[in-house]
């Protein structure tokens, strides 16, 4: 089946009515020499095999393979979001196949797609960490990365379909998206993942299929981000500038609204960039007593104990005119 999108490209708007510029299709430009042509060749000959070796070495594919083979095990290697590494590599391989055919890469993508198909539950849900029993499904979205992983799966499926016209990976991705739509669409649940990604993946899935349920869910997830989760007076840990991380205090509804809207496009540092000159707490001194949320819960690799971030307050945003 051939791709249904108007333009075979990573971004493929269904209409050009509001576009200032339009994306080029995958076959509209060919790079024949120079730096970028050499880079494309290196991706094919060096980077792709290197990435695939690491997926096997760190257990990311094996986690899914155990589920596909029906192994009764609670073993899970690597981080709880390791599935996303598999999907990112599959997306990269798919776009590479749009550049030039490769029987070897086609075989790899087909093989891993079959693993995913067999690991996937009947209702479309797939997550090797949750399915191995280490987390309850949808119960810890702030940290679980379940939507994040599915978002990368969708992006990989769309990429493979647009690049090759084949559906084996796309069908797995769409079934996973349908699972999210059934459980969360039409505001059946009010929460969302702690890590954005699925929103734009759902937009491209809508563009690929024309099914507005994906677009509507993307809008819902953007709208609920930051609402009912963060409150004025809370602290959140974000990456900012040259600092490893900063603790930012939420101070007022205008800040929350802008933070939410920015999350629909980028991460919290974009919101920080608008903030003027906030007060800074000396990281050598005790943090304020109302420090409710100094950062994410403990994870496997929290970093050195002396890597204490600075803390900043942000005054209420001025009213925009």
C-alpha cells in the first residue's frame, strides 16, 4: 500500500492553505557529493550497524523479544524507557531506506517489526517494562514514559510507511495509537505523559491516515499538560543554559499558562528564556522550606550527590498586550 500523505516527507501537512513554505518530498532532492553526501554514506555503513549492535548489547531488543517469544520472565535490561531506543533506530533506518534501497536494512526492520507485532497485546498496548511486571499500565505516567515510547513507535511506523510504502511497522504503531485513543480519547482520562513526544507523532499519524481521532487526542494532550499537575509554589527541575539543571518555582497562573503552551512546542528552558532576571538562591545554602518538588523521584542513575542544582524564583509574568 502506498503512503496516503500529500507529501512523502517527515512532515506532511494535509493542506497547503496556511503554509508559508511547503516541505519537499523525500525524492525531490538528491545530495550527490560533499559533506552531507559523505555523512549519508557514513550513516549507512557505520552509524546504523553501530546502533543495532548496541540495541542487542544493552538488551533493548531482547526485552521485546522475550515478550514476543512468550517467555515467563520479569527480567528487563536497561532503562524503563528502553523501548524508545528501538523505535528511534527503526525510524532512522526507515528514513535511510528512503535515500537508497538496502536488502539488509529492510530485513532488519521487518524482523524487529515482527518482534513488536508478537510482543504487542491484543488491544495494541506494548511496553516491555510494564509487560514484564515492573509497572502498572498507565498508573505512573509522570515517570513511566509509556506515551513517550508509543510516540516514538508511531514516528517510526509513519517514517517506514512513507519511505517504503510498507505497512508491517506502521500497523503495529497504529494499533498502539488506537489503544491510547480508546483509553484516553474524548477526555476519558485527564492526565498525560511526563515527557512530550506523542503529540506531534499523533499529528503525523492523522496526516497519514486522515483519522481525526489522532488529531483530537493530540490537542487534548497538549491542553492538559501542566494543568492539575503543577501549582503555583511548586518547584520543577528543568535544564537551562549552561547549568546542568535549575529548580524553578512556579509563581502565578500566567506563568503556568505560558509553560503549558510552550510544552506543546518545546521544553521548559524556552519558558525560562522569557523570564527576566529572577532571584537566585545560593546553592551552598539550604533550600527554601516550601521546596515541595525538588526534582523527579529517585531513578537508577541520579548522578553524583554533590550535583545539586541552583534554585531560582520567577516572578509573575507581566500581562501581555
